[in-house]
C-alpha cells in the first residue's frame, strides 16, 4: 500500500483554514489497508487552533473506490463536526 500523507490543503479544509504548516509522523499501517499519522499543526502566532491531530487514511489508493480521491476529506468534513473530539486528550 502506498502511504497517504496529508497535504496542507487537506488539513486546512478539514481542520482549520488558518493552518500555516505541519509535520507528519507515521504511526502504523493497518489491515484495511489503512495508515495512521500524528500531525502536528502550526498556526500564525497567537492563533488558538488545535495543535495536534491523528489522521487515519483507509485504503487511499483502493482501485474503484466509490468515493474516489475525496473520500477521506468527505469523511472528516461530514463526520468530524458531529464528534466531540475537542475534549479528547491523551
């Protein structure tokens, strides 16, 4: 499986449009196939945004994927607002 790595555009679209940069650390590959990353986010000075997120990409290069290349972004855009992720701390 080719590893998917989030792009700045993807993170701005699904997390916060103010993100100015990021660094990505691969955590693990799964059986679906999937890849999990910890992404440290950077913002302009003084911006109160989320500093780190975990991103899971399921089968990003799955042939004949009905959602195509937008499947992951659509998942985060439509599901994330309904999850109370702002309270999760590890």
